[in-house]
């Protein structure tokens, strides 16, 4: 029996809107909002896909309903759906902008890092050239032919007149001396 009395006393959306407009009492809008809260939450969640964000949007929609409900609204479900969609899209846009700004900042950092790396590489190349100049003549000659000109051991031997064992020895010793020089 109580269920029938409750159903009988339930007001329509139109009645709640009229009561709110007549009295200005927020309890009528709160009842209307509560009626459509599941719709608001579901729509928001479909867009933003994060429960906490959907809850925040629902609260934002309630605030908008209290402060900006147009007098000509006759279909509160449609109006709430539209407001919820718009709030969800605004949140997604702001997140996209945040991502773009973050990406831009990362690109600037990467560009600065690239610039710093380029300077470091140039410094290392200068130091390597200086270290190559400090090698013994035979080591320098073999290292330059092998690494810079990418000649094989046999070609280095033919070009320098050293035998194959000497070429390998000069390259190995030259490489070790270069590593020591670069580390200092």
C-alpha cells in the first residue's frame, strides 16, 4: 500500500520544474537531478572512461543546473544529457591540451637534450682527433686506414707495407691508447 501511495505522490518532471520556478527552492531541482543522476553518470563515464572524472562531471552538472537552468527547459532529461556531454567534451579537450603542452615541453627538452648531446659529440670528436694525433706514427696510420677509411687488415697491410700481424698489433695497441687518452 505504501508503494502505491509513493507512486501516486511522485511528481512529474514538469511539476518539479514548475514548483522550482514558483518557489525557487532547490529541493525540487535536487529531486529532478537525483532522478537523472544515473543518466548523467553513464553519459559522462562513456565519454571520459574514468569513474572519478564521471563523478566530478556529475557534480559540475548539478552546479550548472542550479545556476544556469534556462526558464524555457521543458525536457530536463535532454537538457541534462546535453550539459553532461558538453562538460565531458570540455574535460577531454582540456586533457588533450595538457597532453599537447606536455608533449611540446618534452619536445623542447628533447631538442635541448639533442643540442647538448650534439655539443658533447662534437667535443668527443675533437678530443678523439687530438688523441689520434698523439699516437705513434705506425699506430695512427693503421687506425686511420682501418677505422676512418674502413679498410680491412689485408688492405691496410698492402697500403702500409706492414705484415698482417703488425697491422693487427698496431690497430690493437692504437685502439687501447685511444681509449686511455679519451678516458683522461
